[in-house]
């Protein structure tokens, strides 16, 4: 079976070499096609950081095993890591954080064993990177949480939890504040949870989760989160088990999967052959299991755990009373321990399963739609306008433009209502949301909205607008704070 390998930048080539050496010694039945992705590809003038040949190989073989990659700073280019995840729809980011015997942490010393899998949404949220300066003072980032995207991710989390015999799947969110976006994610969670009655499902607000993770991390099993919250929580979990050097990551899609360490290129230690290859090795082991090479995965993982348990360590962790080994020596130690079983956390050696070929050709992009259209009515519009005037003055001007179709309902600033009621203590920035509703309660159409836009633009710069829709009894927009 063939997979694509990108060695990466900084410490990438050193740790990749160590991992492939271990695979070779264990006769892992994989062929490698090395592809050109990374900083030096940007430098050669490929604006997305990968050559067309690399893209073609990855799309043909379906699996990319990659080292960390550097995104050049200040050149206006997007992160190669995020581009790869988004282009190939690797919608679920699976990160396993386990107590590793031999890697001392405050929890391992207290006898608290951790085994948490964080499933993070990988494509949506603010990571769409759709951002605009609305005024010189006000930046806007669009946060996309979609129903099909959330369902796809959450279903993966439950399936994965079932396969690994997990007991509990927890959804973490901030739906108490972001009622529409995180509210949608939470609704999707409980919708999917119904299909898995054998698993305990519950939810926790993300700030509460962080507190609970640092006090009782052993109470969590599988945790599923949106992109940004998942990114932050997974680094927190890495800290619980000894740091980024022990954090593997699998980016799972229906057609293409990317396996990589969570850490970056570590430029401070690059080229010295002292980096810790554990996180990349754990990512490689997850890849072997994904491909059905269970026996290879278990032998290598047991050898790694045995080495750690016996105090083998690179300079970034472990007992400083014992000398550290370099990257190559670490790999050699794992190889020399093939067949040994660690005293703690040993993995069962299951026979290899036949690997499924992943080659595919998509005829067209599938459109992800999960819900039939319900009756939709436009009942108003939010006009985001630039102004440095006080709310009362803005209201007077807006009311002049409301005409026979609209009435001005409210004005808010950064989400807090400042007209018709509000507080003089609310700080203002130079962008307001003037919310207009239908004057007679009758539904509006897009021409009505454009009419209002044209009229209002006589007085204000309109930065953006959002339609206010209802679906039957459901209001598809949020209220301003204090409305
Ligand atoms: P980093 O993870 O590269 O380094 C943070 C600290 O951890 C450094 O002190 C480093 O020496 C240490 N460290 C990281 N991995 C280690 C390992 N395997 N063994 C021993 N020590 C290790 O994070 P930083 O410095 O913020 O980012 C450096 C570059 O990496 C940036 O260009 C960033 O964009 C890129 N990056 C790439 C990622 C990827 O390809 N998935 C992920 C994160 C960052």
C-alpha cells in the first residue's frame, strides 16, 4: 500500500526519518511517495505551499503522513496545514491524550490516569478565515457552524467512541452565550446521540470543562468540540500528559486522511538531532491502525511504552538524573524493544486486518444538505453602519429612511442595545447595528431590503447587512443584549 509522506520543515525531516526507520525495522508493509509541501515550496513561488504533483499524489493515494510545516510570516499566505485540512475535507481532528508511564506529570505522580480523546471540528468556525475590517476600528470574523458539518463530525466522534469501547461522549460548547452557532452544534450532538443509546452522552460548557480537566481529567473519555474551542482544549490536554511532544493528531475525512504531530517545527532545536519523535510516532501508529496494520501498530506502541517506562528520554522530558538520548538513539531504543510488553498500558496484539485501498476519483463535489427547507420569511434586516454619532442622532436619521415598509426596532453597538433603551455607561465604537423590521408585520422581500439599503446609504456607510429570517415559529437570528 502506498501513502504520501511530507517530511516537513525544521525538526520535521529528523523526526520523520526516525519514525520511518522504526516502521522499516518492523517491516510495515507501506510504500512511501515523498511529496513536496512546506516552507521551501512557498519560497519557490507556489502560493499554497505545495506543488501540483504533490496534490495529485495525495489525492490519488488518500493518506498523507506529514511532519510539521512552517508558514512564512507576513507574506499574506495562508497556513499550509489549515489549507490541507480544508481542501481535502478532513473534517474531524482526533487527538488522543494518554498517561504515558515514564513521562512524569503532576497527575501521573498522584496516580491519576488520563485517557482522553478530543475530537475537534477541523474546517468550520472562525478557521474559515473570512474576516473583514468593517471600519478602521472594527474587525469582523465570520463564524460558520453548519448543520451538515456538525452532524458529520459528531457522528464520527460517536463511531470512533464505539470502536474504542469508550463509555462516555461529552459535547463541550458555549451555547449559553452563542445560542445560535454553538446552540446548533449542541442540538446536532443530541440528535446524533440518540442513535448511540449504549454510550453515555452529556454536555459541559467549555470554561467549566477547562476547570474540570485540570482538576479531574480522569473523568473524561471522548470530548467533541467546535474548531477554536477544540484547538485550545486539545493543547490543554497535551499539557496534562506531558506536553506537545506527546500529542498525536489524525485529520480524518471520508476520502483523505492526514496524520501529523500536534507540535510545530521547533526551529530552536532543528538540525541538532535532539527532537522528541514520540508525537509523530504516535501519529504514525494511529495511521497504521487506521489502515488495518493492527499487529505492527501494537508491537511498535508496546516497544515505545516499554522504552519510556524504562527511562529512555530525549532532552525535553524525563528524569534529568539519567542522560538523554538523541532522536536517532530514541528510534533505535524503540526498535530494540520490539516484542517487549510494558508493565502499564500494554496494547493487545491483534492480527493485521486487510487494508482497504483508498484510491478514489470524485466525479463532483457532494452538496451537504441535511434538512428540508422550511417556510422562510424575511421579517427584517440588520444594517451594520459606520458612524461616530450618538445613538439618538443615528436613530433620528435611520427613522427617516424607514419609509412605508420598515420600522426601526433597535440600535445596538457590539451586540448591546443602546436605543431605544440603553445605558449611558455603555462604551461605543464607530459601528452600529440598526435593526429594521417590517412595519405592518407582512413578510419582506429582497427588493425591499435593497430599497432600504439605497436610501440609508445617503446618510451612512453600510458595512454589511444580515437578513432577519423566521422559519415557522423559529427566529433564525439572535437578539441584542438588553433587547
Ligand atoms: P513548536 O511546537 O514548534 O515549538 C514550541 C516549543 O516546543 C519549542 O521550544 C520547541 O523546541 C518545543 N518542541 C516542539 N516539538 C518538539 C519535539 N518534538 N521535541 C522537543 N521539543 C519540541 O511551536 P512554535 O514555536 O509556536 O511554532 C514553530 C513553527 O511551527 C511555526 O512556523 C508554526 O507555524 C509551525 N507550526 C506547525 C504546525 C504543523 O505543521 N502542524 C503546528 C504548530 C506550529
